[in-house]
């Protein structure tokens, strides 16, 4: 029974919380306006990770586009992305 519940939860998670490429691109457009993100793009290793690493792109895609305008949320996103890029 628990296996069935686990499979059901996994299916729900994969369908509802799946990050689309459009989400990633939209968030990247918003992040490129920020100086801290420009610093990440200036660093060639981080830039390559942001462009090619699917895990890092998924992290970016999960950010809330509406909240990215808030300074406090940007600090949260910066910490989260910094951890992902290590």
C-alpha cells in the first residue's frame, strides 16, 4: 500500500512541479537585470553551469518570477543558486 502511495505522490510531483524551459528562460531574463547575477555570468565556470547544467537550470526555473522583483526574494535566490553552483 505504501508503495502505491509513493508512486502516486511521485507522479503528482513530476506533473505539477515540473519546470518548463519557458519558466527557466523567463526567470533568466529577469535575473540578467540583477548585478549579482551579472557577476555569476562574468565567471566563465558559473556561466557554463548556468547554460548547460540541467540541475542548475531547474533551480532557476523553480524561482517565482513574480517575486524576483523583491530584494529579499533575490537574496534567497542568490543563496540557493550559489549553493547549486558549487
